[in-house]
């Protein structure tokens, strides 16, 4: 997950947003706390001044009558407790709580003092003010202190701060959600490129499309296309080399076959020399067969579908012709070669390559079927496809070899002569015609395999 582009982009988005939310949340909290403290202190000061305004002289003594309005200003749903203390500078208590925690006041009677304290085990916020009272030359300093618990102040702080924090978190979550959705949509062109590459045949060396890609991604795909172009040139050069080598080898091998055949016609030859020449002739024929198969494989790999699509070919007629050509070979191996062909099965393709396809698959089935066995060639058609099937009742293919039977030079059994190129050539020819080829085993108690080649460019 650490290498995921989506996760990394989200981290680049989330980290700055988290820092922003933390900074703005801290600032919002400080502002809310300052506002709640200011409202509470103003309420405390208003109550203290209201009480101080009720202090008066009576018969040479200071008295105070606490007005209900001085305490009603603290009414709140949180049910805060309010405490007050009115005392004279000589220590006499005029009203309120005797053990109220007061503060020493300066001579400046017009400066209120705010402070935090504990009363009866509860934290309170308090304010203290001084009022000077004059009467018949006597001056007394009256200290008025008012305090309250913090429930309403804390509630106001939450009401001011939490909604802002919730909105900021919601904005972050919305940004993350929109980013994920946006990345999902914006990465689709790149995912389509991935699917296009994954669905390609290994030999399909066409450039990737860049029309719908973003400007930032186009250089990457263009670089891949350049690599594909260079790889295509290299593959084409290798194919030309194989084809040229096969052409160059075929002529001297054919000439050597003629010379060996001529040499064996001399009756005065020693038996050992005759056996050596016979072995050389067999080896030469194998080399000729291999050379022809290599040339055919190179032609099949280099086949272009746009060129193949110019010909109209009857696959049923091709299969019939191949069966006639291989009838003698099947008879020598005591194989019953049969046919189940429709009257006609027209497809778009290359007649020479399709003939080589049928020939290689049928010859492969005859070669690997035991004497006395059966090989059946079938051609069928429907509205969408034309299907070639070659069925045998041979020993089948071992399970560990089934995934490799279409590889060049791979032979499932070493007991039978062959080049290991038959099914590889068949696969290349079918793919050149944009068809599908498959091999499956027959259901018990039957033995053998069924090779199926399906073509979708059929003509009814």
C-alpha cells in the first residue's frame, strides 16, 4: 500500500489538511475561550457593581441590601452556583459567605480584579471591586466580591468551539472523499492502458493509444511505444533471419537428399556403407522437415491480419484436400483417418497458411496415435463462427505437459519422430487469423485429445 499512487496522493492531501485543522482548531478554541471568559467576567462585574451600588450609610453604620437582579443575571440551564462577599476594611462582614476567598485590593478603587479560586471544593471564577464610602468625615473601603462556578462558561466554550471543529473535520472528510472519487475517475485512462497491455498477445507489438491520457502521463506511454517499436524491429529482424536461414538451408538439403538417393542406387555398395547412407538420408529428411517447419513458423508469426482479410477461403475444402494428402501416411501407420465435414465453410484468411494449419494438426494427431487408432477431422459452422476439430484416441498428453504443448520445439513424448513445431505453427496461424485454438482431453472411458480451432470471420 505504501507504493500506491492513490494512497500517496491522499497522504499529501491529508497531512497539510491535518496541520491546517489543528492550527485553525487551536485558534478557534482560543477565541472561543476568550469570548466565554469575557462574557463571564462582564457578568461578574455587572453583578458586583450592582451589589456595590446598594451599600449605604445608616445611623453611622454601613448596610447593604442585595437586589435579586444582581444574582438573576447568572441564571443558566447549567445551574451554576453563585457566591458573594461584602465586607468592610475593618473586617466586618456586611453580607454573603464568610469564608469567600478574597484578594487584596490596591488603593485604586476603580480597577476590578479577576481571579480563580476554590470554594467548598468547587473551582470558581471571581471578581473583586472596592467602593469607598464617605460619611461625616469617616471613609470606609467596602470590598465586594462575586464568584460563580464554571458550568455555563464551559458550556458556552463548547457551543462556540465544537461546531467549528466539526465543520472543519467534515470539510476534510469531504475533501478526502472527493479526492478518492476524482482519482478513481482520473486514473481510469491509465487503468485502460494496463488492461490493454494485459489483454495483448505477446507478439502484438502495436503502439498504445495516448489520446485520452493526461498530459503528464503521455510521455510515459510514448516512451513505452518507442520501446515497443524498437522491440518490433528486433522481432522482425529475427523473423527475417529465420526465414532467410530456412530458405538458404532448404536448397542444399534438397540437393543432398538427391545425392544420397543417387548414391544408394548403386548395387555394388557394401552393406555398411548402404546402412550409413540410409541413416544419412533419414537425418537429411528430418533436417528438411525441420527447415520447412521453421520457414512456415516464421511466415505464420509474420502474418498480417489486414493482408489475410483479402481472401475468401473454404475451410471444408482445405480439410478434404489435407485428408487426401495424409491418407497414405495414415494407412502406413494403420490409422483410420475419417472426416465429418460440412458442405462449405467460408472464412476470411490465407489459403496457404490455413492448409498448413490443418496439415500440421492432423499430421500431429496421426503421428502420436498408436497403430489401430482413429483420427477424425471435423469442420462445422454456425451464424457466428467456423470450427475445425481434430479428434484422436491416442494415449493423450500428460498433465504436466498440457500447458506447454503449444511451445516451439516442445514434444510431449520422445518415442515418436517429430520437430515439436506442429502445434506451435498451428497456434501462430490461428492467432494470425484472430481465432482461438484449444486442446482438451476426451472424457473417460474414451482416450485421446481434441484440438479445436475457432474462426469468427465466417461467411455463410
